[in-house]
């Protein structure tokens, strides 16, 4: 049974890297889809059709399988070592994984709403939502690496500063795009 843990951990890591990559790409396409809505009619139709198709493919072919692989092999590791379930860091990690899963499901709802014109959102707001997986990534990896040695106060302070930096970076990029739309 000891040989299974490294195998499960390897596949679990591959799964969550793919899951995050899919979510990052999916939300970037939501931005592009929203921006396509202000293009001239012919161009708009082509771009929105293509981005809509790409969104569906990324969600179905990358995000969903990667999420399932992450959960399956992560739970496999937990079942092989119940001691992890007694540790506080694992409770927090699982809590944020549930939050990430809910965000994943919200992404599907958003995709359907956006393509049916029920969700018309400013591309800047979508750029900010594109950073939500980044915050989940920082939190989940921090708990996995530091485990019981994590200082929650420092983590929260770091997340506040990091979130502020992401916001300021997005605002700066928005200003640059307003000056030069080709960026």
C-alpha cells in the first residue's frame, strides 16, 4: 500500500495543476467573449461563437476531468492515511477545496448565462473574477505545504496584500488598454 501514496500524490498534483489551468483559461475566455460583444456585427458573431465553443470544450474536456482526478486521488490519499483527517490544516484545505469546487460549478452557470445573454458583465470585473482561482491556489497550496505550522494571521495578511496587488495590477492594465486597445 505504501507504493500507492506516491502514485496517488503524483496524479493528484497533475490533476490540480490541470484543474487550475482550465479555470484560468476558462475565465480568460469569459473576458474575451464579453469583449467580443462590442465588436462590429460580423466579427462579433464569429468571435462569440468561437469563444463559446472553446469555453464548452475547456470546461468539459479539461476542467471537469481534472477536478474529478484531483478529488478522487486526494480522497484516495486520505483513505490510505486517516491521520490526516485529525489535523486542522486538512480541514481548512478541504474547506477551500469545496469552495473551489463551488467556484467551478459557478463557472459552468456563468458560461451558460453568458452565452444566453443572461450575464452581461464588464470585462474588467471578469478579469478580477479570473483571479479567484489564484487566491484559492495560494490558500490551498499554503495549507498543503505548511500544514500545522501555518500562521493564519500571516496567511490572511498576505492574502489581503496579494489581493490588493492583483487589483492594482488589473486597474493598471485597464488603463493601459484604454490608451492602447491592442494590448
